[in-house]
């Protein structure tokens, strides 16, 4: 290598090093944010979850709390209710997203806006509103008895909680599916029709597989908050329906045992991560793959 | 190409809201014909193709295919296939799965599908690409897969919607020859949509020039180029000098004050007309030998020829020539009689776009 080339190479390397340093500098606010609000809390949960309340020594007792029949029952109910809510959200959201796709831009963005609008109101407020509607002497039953129809008693049941989950999380299912669907070239759908596929075949073989990334991120965005919620079950379930979220909340706020709460949180986290790992297997080209 | 009509479009009208995209269009396409719908964007060429393919329904009129009315038939029930703009391959499937799609829907046997895929991949020169994903192919390769995917279904007609639009120049030229070869090998009808006049002239048996929802002219590439029916066609196909003139008598036309001998008859005495002269048909000669005199005002080297502008009788004349005349030099202009194309001048705006039936 001639001297000139060596100098050139050195200059290039220096320049690249400078660039890298600049990039690191630009990313630093995010890295600091991550450290303070994500990494540190995670370590704190892990620390509390794996130590004894009295003497701070290492123990698995907090984790083993999940084997308590009451907690196990709560976890199982949480999983069941969040799977059901996720499925209902999916079945509602997919047709809605398909309809939105078929509308012209101006109208579909208006309808998307309508779906997002309730999210501008406080989450608690919305859920309390449902409590008022579903109560024994609430709005729904007042109307039903006025019409001389049998009244419904779904407040403080699993049904009320599912309703609350679906109502609160439906937009999180619609938006990712809609976002993927509008990116599918109309001509791809036309090509399937052109090659002899009828409407149903086109949906099953082309539209659905192509929209899978949106479906997967929709499922994640509904399933995870449903699995961990305690607010919805508090308000719409009274004390009658206890989810794993409520158990953890009580450990922190009523029993005042943060070690037990953190231990159970760790168990729940394993379930969340497992479900996401399972989903990502079906979603090799998913938009949310950065999570893994 | 046989003389049998395969597709007949009868009185097709299509409107989107207030804008009329196609107005009372009549056109037939013959068996084994390479027919090109040519025009600027918004002229209705793609809409015409989509109506044939079944992706649009005309507001009025009928689509007759092989003697049967297919106007209301869904795309999957028509015996034709489409090659779409930007390929429209199924990105979640391999090349093999893409090509097999139509055959699997029709429940063909595994062996039949395999044979067909092998044949189609060979036909488009992409042998051995079967297990790749569409995204790993270049634009030209993807386009050839789109063609393979369509032709394995043995359509009677292949519809092509600006298939080369997304390719670079060199690739586009290669694909033009490829398409001609494919058409000859398959012996089926091609209906091709493009805004590229060179593509149309190179490949077509018949060119249909469209503008603003009307057919301007139908004819062979030579007819369209040499005898444009109106100023729009002359302007759209190649470069040309379009000049207002007066027909003095049969075979004599007065252009900007000078009489030129031409070959057209039957226009009537002192009839105002439009004259089209292609830039390569103008001969620059010594000033005293020319019919009119002018001065060269600009000169550009274009590779194959020089492009010059000559100011003569109050007008810039566009001239293409392999011989150079320097800027500022005085030249004479001559045009051979058969190189002067006379057209009726439209008397009103409405007349400018007219429906013309196929010759």
C-alpha cells in the first residue's frame, strides 16, 4: 500500500469513528431514559422478587407463591379472560379494518378518528362509565325495565370484565391491522382474482397471510394489557372476580409485601414473554420484531 | 394474426363522479393480435384494460369476448390474465408458489403444475429461480415472473398494464424483444397499455391512440407514424412540425406563404388545414435550392443526428439531420411531396377529439 493510500485510509477511519461517536451522542437521551425507566425498575423487581422480606437474603419463596391455589386460580382466570377478549377483539377488528381499507382515504381516516376518539378520555373514567351502565340499578337496566324487558346482571362477573377489556383495547387491535391492510397493493388482490381465486380464496390465501404482522402486533397489544390489568377487574368485577393483576396490586397496597408482589410480577412477566415468543414464531417478518 | 374478432367493446362509457373517463368507446381486438392502447395519463387506456379484465364495470356498453357478453362477469370467471404494473407478486410466497397459484385454484394435478412451472420458468429464462422469494429478484426478473404466473393459466388474452414502466431503459428495451418473442411462441392475443410511444411502435401489430376518453386513431405503427389523423396523434407519436396551412388545390398546399407540392387530394380549394412534417423529413439545402429560406438558430448534437431549429417565414422549424448546419448559417428548406401529411383542421374545441372507427 502506498503512503498516500495509507493516509487516506487513516483519514477515512477517523471520519467513521467520529460519525459513530456522533451517533452515540444523539442516542444518549434515549439510552439514559431506558436506563432510568426500564432497566433500573426491572432490576428492582427482580431484586425484590428474589429476596426475603425480613432479612434480604436470596429466596424463591416469592416465586413459589404462584402455586398457592388462590393465586393459581387468579392466574388461570386472567389467562382465560384475556384470551377470550383478544379473540373477540380480533373477530371485531379484522372486518372493521377491511371495511376501512375499502373506503376512500378521507372517509376512512374520519372513521379511524372516531375509533380513537374515546381513547382521548381517561381510561378510568371510561371504565367507571361502564360500571354506571351495567350496575344493578344502572342505565342499562333502567332502560330495560322501562321497556318491560328482563334486566341483566352482568356487573361483577367475568362477562363485564371481558366487555371492559374489549371496549378499552379494541382500537389497539384495529389500528395495526388497518395499517398493514392499507399497505397491500390493490393490484395484488386483483392479481389473485385475475388468477381465478374467488373472494374467500383471496382473503384466505392472500389478504390474511399478508396482514399477519398486523394481526400479531394487534394480539400482543390487546393480550398483554388484558393479562396484567387490575383496574378493569376492580371496577367491573367488584371483589368477586379476582385476576392475577388484583392479587399483585393487593400485595403491594394492602398486604404491603412488595417482595411477594414483585415475585408474582416476575411469574406474570414470564407468561407475557412466552406468549410474545410464541407469536413471533408466526411472524418472521413482523413489524414488531425489534422486540426480539 | 387472424381476422376473427376475439374481444369487442361496444359503446363503452365510464364515469368517475363528474369526469367522463371513456365516452362511447368502440373497439375490437382480433385473435393473436398485439394491440397497444397508447396515450398520455388520464386518457382512459388503463380503464379500458381494467374493463376488459373485469376490475371495472362500464356504466354503459358491453364487453363481448369470443361471442359471449362478459360485461358483468367477475375477473376470476374470465379467460384472460393480467400482468400488472409493478408486478403485484405475492411477496409471502416463493416464485414456484406464485406461478402455481392459479393452477392450484383450478385444482390441477401436482404433476401438471410442476410441468407447467418448469415450462414457464424456461420460457421467461428464469430456470432455477423457483425457490427464491420475489423480493430477492430484480425488477426485470420480477416482471418476467409476473408474466410466467399469468401465462401458465393458458389465457386466450394476456392483458399488460404498463409492465415495463418501472424498469430502466436498457432493461425496458430487452424486455420489448422478450415480449415479442413470447407472443410469437404462445400464439395468443396481447393487449398492452403504455404511454411510451417507442414501446408501442416497436411491439404492436395495431396501435390505438387515445386521448381524454376518446380513440384518436387506430392503425399499424407505420400508419400511425406516417399518416397521423390529427394534430394530437402527430404530436404524441414522435416529434413533428405541426403548421397551419391552406390547401391551394389538389396536390398543392400553401405553408406560411410558400407553395409546397404534396400528394393529398380531395380537400377542396383554399381549405384551411393542418400540416404535419416530421423533423427528419425536412432537407436542408443551399438557400437558392430551397422552397423557403431560413436561418439556423440552434444546434444540438443528439448522438444519432443533429437537432436544429431553423427560423423561416416567421416560424421555428424543427429539423433532424446527420449533416451539420452551423448556427447563423442561411439554409433552404425542402420537403418531398409524400413527406407532407395534410390533416383536416378541427373547427371547434369539441371536434378536436373525435371517435374514429378502426380502418
